[in-house]
C-alpha cells in the first residue's frame, strides 16, 4: 500500500479494500495540508502512524466510494476528510451550535444532547458534505425541522433523524444545481401520504420525489410511479436516476428502470416540500444525496451501503 509495504488487512476482502481506500484518502488529505509534499521519510512515518491507529470502524462513508456529489446531506459522515459537521442546531433560548460526528462516523448525539440540555433542539443548517458548500438552511424558527424533543434525540429505526412536521417544516438549498443524468439516493420515513420529499424551488427547474396514493414517484417533466407500495410510516431507501427516457426508481431494492421521467434539472432545492410550499413532508429525513452522473450500474452497491448502515430491509 502507498508503495511503502504498509497493509491494513493482508487480503483482498471488501473490508481490506475499504480500509486501504480510507487510509489513502486520509493520507492524501494530510499531504495536501502539508502543501502538496511530504518533507521526509521520517515525517511520512510520523504522519502514517496516527492514521493507522485511528479507529477502523468508520466503514459507512458512501462518498468515500462515490465522490463528486453535487450535494449531500446526511446524519452520518459520508466522507471523513471533508465532513467535520453534520448540522447546526438551535435550542429554545436561540443559542446555536454545530454538531459533528463521533469516531464511528455517526452523529455525535452526546454533544447534541449536552447542547439541548434536556430541552428541544431544531436544525438551522443541514451541511452539504459534498464540499460544494450547498448547505440547506432554514432561518425561520417555526419552519425548522426538529432533532431533539424534551431531551431525547429524534430517531427512525434507531438512527438520528430530522423531524418534519407536515405543516411548516422545510429546508432550502438555493445553490444546488443538477445536470442530467442525475442519480439520487435518499433515506426517510413518511407518516402521511401525498407528500413531497424534495423538489426544485420554483415552478421551472424541477426534479421531484414524492409519495401519492402509496406509490413512491419522481419526475423531471412527467410523473412515473415506481410500482412499489411500502407501508406508510416505514423507513425507506429510494434510488432515483433522472435520465429522461432511461430513468429509474427503486424503493428498498424493488422498482423499475427505463422510465420516461423528463429532461428537467434542478436550479435550487427544497427539502421537505413542493416548490410552492404545498404537500410538506410529515416524517423523518436522514439522508439525501445528488450526483450529476449515472450511477445506475452501481445501484446495488449504493443500496447495500445504505442498508448496511440503516438496516431498512432484509
């Protein structure tokens, strides 16, 4: 590994591949921090030792395997080298604080609960982990999704989640832009039918995902249902490919391909509502990622990464 005779796991297993890829990414970051060079072999040794000794339980970073996202929001750490914080939160006295991740790449719920101090906390910023700076924000207190309720972290299936109340909650990322093909991966649970998960922020530039009559759908010009009807209230993973006549929609690894979904793209993003403020999400959001690329050949791998972390379906 790295041409240094260093190996984390002496085989070619998936675990070995991940750990070596993770170490490469961390070492690359360290070299960049040094101005693009390593001063000496002794310096290199000093830098590699702490990286090798870091916890190896961070095995969930989807952007470690599929980088270059256009925008990426999650309550797990998607890429360790560029994702110091997940969210910025506010408590009742209007104090705010950034909340990052623990050594396992999961939301630092200890820091979150310490900040909430037995009360409630709401999310003012959902940080973009793509490194593009497309943070999703909400400056109006009554429209902020909730993350702590009476000193208890909001969760879905045991993992932290943003609670959208179906009436006022939503978040805006005005600078998100997409090009077709666009691949989208999202994780949420919805409690009331006929609601939008995300949409463009005006009537013109739109890619949207929603549920209607129990069918999970998406469109970029013409609506196509996935044909999948999970129980409302269940946690789902939804994989979408926006690619005009070759679109795809899969929910929990079941769905359709070669869908005529239209050629529209995003120029601005609303999370948790339709562009006009209608059909707001009543449920819990955990992850939303956009790539300006066709990752349909990697759909199964992406689904497995998501499901391994969230344990959504068998």
